[in-house]
C-alpha cells in the first residue's frame, strides 16, 4: 500500500491474518520514499535506518546488528531489521500491536507490505530416463535456439541469476556452470563462496536447462557457455527473506537476467516493489507463472513487472496444469506473457543422473537461456530491450495451441541481422 493511502488499520488486520513467527511478529517490506539527486537510493536507505531507530525508541526495543542491520542494545526479543542495499528496500519483523508506533515514522515510507510465504512452484515428476535421447532436445528445436548456436551464440560471458535449491556442480554437464555461489540460510542470512551444492534436486534440473553442456550426446542447455550466479533460497525457512537476499546479491554481482521458480498462490502485491526495483536496475526477471491450471496464477509471476512463462507439451498443447489468468488492468492483463516448452522436459539431476519433469519452472529457464544468448549478441541491450525482443518474436507454428518465442526473430529484432 502506498503512503498516500496508508491504511494502518488495514495493515494491522493483514498482519493479524498473516502467519506469525514464534515471537508473534510479521515480516514487513519497507519501500523508502524516493529522494532526488546523487546518492538518492543510499540516502533513502539511510533515512530508513534512522526511521527504524526512531521506531525502536518509540517501542522501547532496540535491535542487535544483523547482516545489513542497525546497532542497538541487544535484547532477546528484539525485532530484526535488514537492509537490501542493492535493491533499495528493507524488511522488518513487527508485531501488529506496534503498528501505532510505526505510524509516527511513516514520512520516510512510500509503501509498506506484509511479506507472504513464498514457496517453490513444484513440478510434476515424469520419470528418470535410462537412455537419454541423443541430439538436440525438442524444446531447443521448437524455440530455434540451435539456430543461434550456429551463429556462435552460446551464452559466453553472460551470467544468469539462478535462485533455486542450488546446483550439483559435480554433475558432468554442470562442472563449469557456476560463476559464483551463495547459500542463503533459513533465516535469510547469506554465506558466500561456500561449496556449491543442491539442497534438493530442482535447482540442478533448472540449471541444466539454462546452461548444461552435452550429456551422452544429448543437448538440452539453452546457453551452454553461460554461467550462473546460483544461490540456495528454497525450500524451508523464511523463503521471502531468502529470495530477497538472493536477489540483492544478484544485483550486486551485476547480473542482468534472473530466473525464478517461486510464488505465492493468487495475486499478492507485496513483491511488486521488488520486481520494480529489479527493472529499475536493468535486471530482467523471468518467472514461472504457476502449476495450478486455468484461472490461477502466482505472484510475482502474475505481475506486469515480470516476464511470466507458461508451459507447453511436446505435442504442442498447453500443459493442463500450466496456470493462466486474466486481470482487470491496462498493462499486461493476461498471464502468462509467453509460453515455452515445459512438459516432459529432461535435464540434469543430482549425482550425474537425468530426470524428466513437467512444470512452468521447466519453461522459464528456456526463456532465460534465450535471453542469455540475446544478451551475448547485444551486451548493451536493456532489460526492456530483451523482453520486447522475446515477446515480439512469438509465432504459432502449425500444430501448436499457442505461440512461442522464435530465437532467430528475437535476435533479428534486437540487433537487426
């Protein structure tokens, strides 16, 4: 909710209906009021720091230093406050009973949102493949990504943000896939330069679709020479804080493309400032739209600020569980924005294996991989340029129920060749 119409009673009601932590607090996303001039973003965050200290004084509670936090007397019940400096945002844990004190420092706030419980957009397991089909995958061929390979575009020099369960870099297709790695702990604190690992399996699968190299003669990675800024942000713990910290880290690493397979069911505006912050920093967020079928979607994939992706099957039909939904808004009224191969898609799996999965979180890496190839061809292209090139390239080949991106047309649109 914006400051011009902040309804504190409504905020309090939302907090009371949200899932509380063990100390009875709710995570609030603070969006600072914009400031003009050089260093405006840093100035706004400094104001937020001061705002939080004032709030603590009003509530007679102070906060110990956490990563990116503020200093004060250490009390066991102290609220947590974290700055996401690269995003220009902050999160604080606040009790509903403390909203009255928060009003006294509202002048520094443009928006306040109750953070929802993000979760993995879970795919459907199709089965392990004992014998991987050799050659280029049906998904790569359908999107004509292999035609860009023929032009020497394989993602070299491009780093893609990969926020997932991690990645198994011991897999023969992913040995050189990771440029940098971070483990965002369950409390939202980040440990960088830890040994890359996959805390589940999902991240290894999406990593293979993004940049996996040839495995037993099979080619399925869209940008096999690109690398990943990979961070563990799911599953378990405070996923919203974990995702925020991972995104903040990606921005700090100068990542230009981020692939996300997380969401909260339905439309929830809390992450809109996050998607807006990414776009303002020239980062293209490519997000799976959800796996609950027609008339459903997930946030942030259903935001106008995200490039949302739905899933199609090898036979050209829309995967039945791929979410789609219309909204009463002028910009981007129908999601997903585009479709890509996402059903019966095989890729890397931990311990050197391969697995076939179905889901919109298999579709979004195909689009993110295409974006990486385009960024290699046009390093100065903006996030908006990449999105427009991809969205305007769509065509509906014979036999397909919906249109899909055409990599060649996207390239020609972007660079004019």
